């Protein structure tokens, strides 16, 4: 890069950066003067309570970001009924963390330090949640519904309230159903090589079955023939698929390509409606673990409310199981809010949540105490029939 | 032994896709000396456009035509708006521009079409066909045949036609070609257009092949393997792109099958380093000193 | 102090001195605003990482698309050693540098023979392979796979410097480490080794003719750059508190490249300035869900389009435009700008006016 005449790039860059510095400092001064502590906690004004969220909206895990729509729909639904705690309306600030803990922790810092959120809801990911805790716990930011069943959050972290069942529960359910109900003898496992997959695998081990083989895969993988070959060569008559939707579909295709059709048991995470059109051969007849009713189950009252709200407040956004996650986590968050007595602070919120008992919501029933913040303890099985998911156990 | 054969067969089908994408940017590289790092993302965008037309009940053939036209347009626009401005800049600048375009295109695709997986029909049947104890499908064979045919057509066009001759002249030395009366600019634009077209074909064929549905990040992994194929085969060489693509497809499948799928990228990287150590210009590449 | 401030126009020296002064008083001016202080720390850390890349690319004439991979090695060294052995913080930082240097050495050996796009893709492969390895089941006992590793809090004696609990103290720790590294790098560049790097960059054949062992020089270049990258990686680990494979995506390598190009190749302070600009862009872009990567890509492309010869060309055009529009003070500056190149000797590290081009 010839510099030739005129200013050198370094000089220009330096001048620009001084300008940028001045801009940053000026905007910084402004913010310093407007942060006003109140008798209520941060993120609370006379008329609003603000929640924060970080979730992936882009990249390979972008589907999980659909939970934001579910949270927003529920907040709009509650606001339309007058809000909580004498008319406080709920607000959500959500950032795209691209599934990276480095990005997520900076965004959490932003939520806490600049946006002054009252609490967080529906934060996605294991490594991301782990990183965010380093900010949330010292600052005592309550977190309701961290989207991970990972063990570092069980059974009790002071400011974190689990809604999801621990990952181990689903793995155990699938394994037991396969071996005891379906009488499968040589069960193979495909699991995602990350905390989600490995915790589910731990659940499978907890069921004390002997697996024919356990195959891991990478989240960005697109070619599954090696794993299929391995399962086929062990003559697995059933396979437990602990994978995200795209990977599940690709894996199913790879099985079809070699005419291999064992019984298929899947994690709830794979339960998106597109599966029926993407894998018309292999998806119907599969079994899935679940902790929310399928979004197509219009007979379920909770689902009906969810669908109506999504249609009204978040039209054209997908009504997927991920949106349901956001919805139900928001349900728990709001239930806790309603129990607050006195001033609205993080501490009074946590005390309120600890008093939450037998709360009925989309995921079933949940209770917290000052010793246990465990999420749902029960899951059920679904089967993929012609075009829809049907609940087959309670 | 059964496994080994199956890995090879499967590797060839995926390798055909890597070959197509590698063909696409080897073509661009041949005439302009630029590696189009955004090739994968452009392919995804083309496939999304195809999906949108199918979604409006346009028949498949017409939808393909529209998508291919879109691919040509993307190639032409990229060259005219972006690459022309930096054609005299150092290699690094050009690389970073295509990388920047990669981010922009992927972000735009994510915003416009969203992350839910979409279906693209295959052009041939995907039903499992048994050949002895191995499986393939009509679609697999079709993809491989299409790749070889496209490569053959491009080769013939470059070697046996006047236009091909002109393009090769532009590739060798743009200024001298211009002095000889060749409108270099046209051929540069044409190579970008065809390059993106070929990558687009690769992407569209990839969707039903891997089966996971069309998503914005679909081609990320493929692009890496395609780059590896281009390096292995030698930049600027059409034969190299094809051979490299098939080799990488087979190699990655064997690594995934016998070792572990989570080592594929690392071992491919190692393979590239080894090959380049022995032959810095790749298998079919021109000598490094004359083509940089 | 002279090392830090380059010879040359007074304006530049003032600018850099101002930058350092602002850096020193920043936490005091914004005490209590943890988020801003954290972003300022990121500017320093990314700035250092960009400088080390610049060492390789601008001063050494190499190409690297996998800088995030080297950063990852340095970053992972800290929790891997720190959680299993009770090493003091300074030792962890140094170990990160040494480990990454070793990897840089191994990487430099074969890639030193490569040029252009071959080098680009090889380094790209490296940058992708490192996080993948950290994620893989084989290496997971060491790196804890996708869940990542918690980084021990940095301490000196009994005083802790963690980024959440004592943001200002940690800020000053970063400042000291970064300034020390810059000092080392700048003095290296001024030495005979630095001149060897640049000789090889400008013309390998001419350098060889002068008796320089070009291959060895390149290996030393990779190793040295990697050493300081490792230190930047260690600081990043302390800054984030938890590191995982997803901390080092390809987009990060691209960000560093963009910083280097924008700030000016072969300009150490330019890279720091570039980091400041792009971090501000990134902060603003993060308000757009799903588009922050795209916005950074767009900014990079725009800058490279409008100023393919660097920000200098852009500035030159802007000044000319202003002069043409008859704005008084710019007219005064304009003619002076045109006169300056003749009066000024080329800076150490700047390319000479006549370029030796390779091949095409």
C-alpha cells in the first residue's frame, strides 16, 4: 500500500480515533448523569419493569433465538391485561450473542451496567450462561429460565431459577422408553458434541442400559454417513438422537440413503414442524421426549393462548417449540413478579420466587424454595404421526 | 471393507459439491487472481432465491432459470461495484473485501429469509439404490455426472473456443491482452458471472444431498472444504478443482469414519500443509513463481 | 519514551501522547461505568492482537486469516495451567506467550514457504482447526469441549484484578501489559531484526542477495508475532472469565485484519487507533439483532472501497473536496499537504515510494 502523497493512514487513523474517543467520552458523560437510583431496584420505573435477554439470532444456533418472540408475545399479552404490580408494563431488551460466550458476557455487562435491567429471562446456551454468571451473580441479577439443563446450575444458584428440566431427565426418559416400552435390544446413540448432547447422554447412562455404540458429531457438521455406518455396523435396532433440528434431519437423510431404518427416539429440541416436510420418510414414526406440549396441539388450553397471542403480537414469527420455551419462561418470571410484596427489588423478587409453589403453566407445574431452584421434573413422550406430533404418555 | 467402499461412494457425492464450488472460484481466480471467499454465501443466497420462487408456485424449471439468472447478476454486480475498485490493490485488500462481503451476504440472508430450515427438491430420485453391498442413489450419480459435465464444458469452452482463448489471454496478462485488442473488462465480468453461477449450482444441489434443510449457514463448512480442494488441486486449474474436490470429499469421509468427525477440519488442514510443502503450487497448479 | 513516540510530524506525536494520557485517566473519568471500562479494555486487548497481526502482515509481508487461532492458544493456556497448577498470574501470561510462540514456530516452518492465496487458505485452515480441536472429544479432557473453561482470576500477591469485581484495577493491569508489549515490539522493529523483516517483505530475492536467510527470518517473524499474540490471548481470557471454542470464530480473525488495514499496514499506533474505531462500530452494531457481523463486514467493505489505498487516500480526497468547495481553512491545509511528502523522509517501517511488485 503505497503511501505517496498526503496523510499517512496512521495519522488519519489517529485523528479519527481521537474524534471517536471524544464522541465516546461525551456520550459517556451523558449516561453518567441520567442513571437515577430509585427506592425500587434497577430497571423499575413507576410504569415499567425491564427484563434483559441474550440469545443467538444468527449463526448455526439461530433457531434458538425464536424464544425471544415467545417472551415478547407473553409480555404483550400480560401488558394487554393491565400489566403486573398495579399497572407496571413489562419490557424486554434482547441482544444477539451469536452463541459466543465472549459476546454474551459483554452484552450481559451492557444489560446490567448500561441498560440497568431488573432481571434476565430465557438466556440461551451452556457456555454462554456459564460466562454470564460471572456478571449476574456478583450484581445479584435474577435469571429466570436459563436455557440449559447443565449441571452447574443444579440444584441451586442463588440468583438463577431453572425452568427447563435437567438434561439428564430427558436422556433417561428416552432410554427407558426405548428399552422397556419398545423392547429394543441394541440401542445406539447420536449426540451433539457439546454440553447439551453430553448431559443428555449422561441421562441415557443413568438409565442403566447398555448402548450398542455412541457417536458424537459437531454442530456445524453436514455429512453424517460415518456415524450412520458405525450404527449400522453394530446392527443397532434403535437410535437415540440427541441433536439439533438441522443435524437431526441430515442424519435421518443419511440413514435413508443406506436403507437403514431403526427405531428413532429424539430429543425435544428436534421437534420443529419442518421435520415433516424435510424428512417425509424418516420422521413419521419417530418418538420424541418433550416438556412442552407440541405447538400444533390446539386442544391444549395453554397452547391455544400461546398461539392466539403469537398471532396477535408477533405475527409471521414461527410458532415453534423454541418460541414456546420463551413463553413458558416468561410465564414463570411473571408469576414470581406477582408475588412481590413491598418495593420491587432484586431481593424481593428472589424472595417472591422462592415462595412460588405449584404454579401451573405450559410446562406443567413448578415450585421453588430457598434451597431448590430446580426446573421441571417431569417429561413425557410424543410420537410423530402423519403430519403432527401426538402426546402418547403423561 | 463394506464400510470403506461406502465411505468412498458417499465421499464422491459430497466431493462433487466441493468440486463445483472450487470450480467456481478457480474460474474467477484464473482471470482475476482473486479468491472469492464469499462463494459459499453467494451460493446460499442463490438457493434462497430459488426457494422463494418455488414458494410462489413457480414450476421447478422456471425457478431454476430465475435462480441461475440471479447468480449471474450477483457475479456481475460484485465485480462491477466492489472488485473493480480494488483490482490494483494488494492481495490482502482484495481478500478482505470478499471476506467482508461474506459477512454482509450471510447477514442479509439471515435477515431476509430467517433461520428455519427450508426444503429444496432434488433433480433426481434420492431413494437408496443398492449396488452390491453398497448404497448410492440416482441423485448422487446425477450430481457427480453434472459436475463432470460442467467441468468438461468449461474446459472445452476455455481451450477450444475463441472466447476461451481470449479469457486465457486476459488471465495471463490483462494489460497485454488489452493491447492486443481484447476487451479484458468483458471477460473479467464474464468469469465472475460464471464463477458465481457454478457455485450457485453447487449450493442448490447440496441442499437435498445433505438433507438438513436450507439455512443461512449451510455452506460454511462446504466452503472450507472447497477452499481446501482448490488449494490441493492448484489455484486456477479446472482439473485441479475437480480432482481436489473429489479427493477432499473422500478424505474427509474416511477421516470421519475411521477416526472422528470432529477431526476433519484439522486433518484436512494438515493434509494441505503437507501437500503444499512438497508441491507449493498444488497438484495441477502452475509453477508458483509465474502465478502469484 | 522516545521509542513509543515516532519521529516525524508533531501532530502525530501529540496524537499518540494524547491517546496514552486519555488511556491513563479513562477509568477515573468514568469510575463506576463497568461496561465502558470493559469496552476500553477490549480496545487495548484487541489493539495488541491487531498489532501482532500487523507485525506479521504489515511489517513482515505475510498473510494470515487465522489470527483468532493463535489467540485461542494463548487464551486456553491460562485456564489449563491456572486451574491445574497454582502459578502466579505473571507466569500464566508468560506461559501463554511461550506456548503460542511454540505453535507459531511450528506453523511458520512449513507456511514460510507459501505465498499469496496459498498462505491465506492455509492460515484460514489453521484458524478454523484450533477451535475445532478445542471442541473435539479427543481434546475435551483438556479443554472441556463446548462448555469451555473458567479462567482463574488474576492476582498479584493477595490483590485480585478480576474483570467483574475490580474493573479499574484490571484495566490498569491490561494497560501496563499492553504498553510493555508495544515497547518491546517497537524496539524490535527498530532493531536489525526489524529491518530484516521489512527487507524480506519488500523483496525476498533482494534480501537473499544481501545475504539474509529469508526462511529463518520468516520463522522468527511468525514466532515473535505469535508470542505477543499469546499474551493478548491471556488478557482476553482474564477479560471474559470463561472461554470456549465459540469465543474464536472466523469473524474475529477478520476483525483483526480489518483493524490492521484500516489503521494502516506497518503502523503500530495505527492498529491501536483502528481497534478503537472498530470496537465503537461493533458496540453500535450490537444494537441490531443478527446484523452485527454484517454491519462490521459492510463497514470494512465501504472503507476499503472508498479508500483502497488506505485512509490516507480518503483523507486526501476529502481535503480536496473541501478545498474545492471553498471552505477557508481547508484551503490553507491543502497546499501544505501537497508540499509535505517532499520535505519528509519516509518513516521507519513505511514502504519506500518505489514498490517492487511480485509477479502480476
